C-alpha cells in the first residue's frame, strides 16, 4: 500500500488551488484527477468573471494554465478516482477505480458536482445522439437547428443563451411560470429573440430512433400533452455532488453535499477537508472554489503540523 502525506481528489479550480498551496508548502501532494480532469470548467466556453483576465478566458485554457502552474511546484497527477474509503483508521485507507490502495495522512475532497438528467429511458438511450448536458461541448453540432433547453435557473439560461449562437430557435421548457435565474441572466435571456419560453411544462419523452427527432411536452397545469419537433435537447437542471464514496463517513446534506465547519473546510472527520462544489451548492463559482481550495490546503498543512507536535487541536 502506498503512503501519501496529502491526497487531493479532483482537478478543478478547488483541487488545483489546494494542490498549488500544498505543493508550495512542501507537502508533495498527489492529485487523483477524477473522470473529468479539469472539472466543469473544461466544458465551459468563455469565462469572463475570473479575476486577472480582463479580456475573458476559455474554460479549458484557464484549467490548463492552472495545471501548468501547479505542476511547476512538483504536484503529481494520476488519472484515477476513489471508489471506496475507510476514514475510521489512521492513515485513511483509499481504494481507487484502478485498484490502487493508498494510505493518506490527510485528504482533501474536491470532487465537484456533475450535471443532472431527467431520468427518462428515452433520454438515456439518446444521450450523445442529440441529448446533452453540455452546450459548450455540443452546441456547434446544432447549427441552424431547433432545440430545447430544460430548466429555469442560471445554468439553463446560460446554456440557452449560448446555444442561440448556433441554433435557429431555442425553446426553454420551464416547470413553473417564472424563472429562478438571477436578474441579469433573466434579462439577457428574455431579451434574446431566438429564445422562446414554454412555461408550466415538462418533457415526458424524447422521440427518435437513432437521434433526437422531437420531444413530448406536458403542461403541468392542464395535463395536456403535445409533440414538438426538435433535433436536440439540452439539460440545465442543476448538479449532483460527486461525493458517493464518502457519504458513510462524512456529514452531508440531503443532496449529498459535504458539510464543513462554517467558514472553514474541515469535515466531521479530523484530517479530512472538503472544498469546491463537493461542499458548496450556493456559490458554485470557479473563484470561490479556488478560494476554498486554498483554505483546505492551509488547514491540512496546519493539521499535519499539529499532529507532528501532538497538539490536541482536531481541526
């Protein structure tokens, strides 16, 4: 079994910032990148709200630059993720998807969150064939097409607005009669002539044999159903935290987001820290994720120092 001082799970802004601080602190961190190296920003186009980039920056480029900076200080990366763990023993025992056994003195969980789907059989069958949860990955394939976006929050409005660069028409399917998106996002979406809103509605089926040809829409107030011909369906209904491997050990909310000490990144298990979208469902921004990654690394470093000197401080 390998022994590591600091293991960081995830390679989005939280994980990479944690690695940067841990590496510069001489902790020789190991980053298990997870199945989506770079996190959600790798499937984001223009990032205009990350400080230091007055002209904006592409999400993948921002993550590449972060990673290069982290590697400069000697961080090691492996394309793997934790499948199961035992956080009741010291050092913590981790089992990875590639079958590795790792003993970790301290653990920083920055596993992020993944897009949610509706859970329809037809949606699953056509995923990748017109059904997508990533407008920036797949929008290009829908030039001149008519498509639908599901959701009424910031994610949905951002996706829908972006998709108007390619599609001829974007229909927004909203379960309520109002949007949950922020005022700025709402104003931009409602003013876009290529966007049309279908209120009080949900999709009950995606139609098409080999690719999306239409969706069945139900009005949740009247119960009426009808079929709308479209060639693409994009999901913008939120995210699920990637924390399943830790839920038996760590305090979490109903959705699975890890609970940390207020204003800190310490979990209920001393020596385990959580940062980024694995514990933050409120802000969900690259800059706040990076900030919490910095906090986690500093807390981990101090915790290791306390252990070395036999301090009673648990967090």
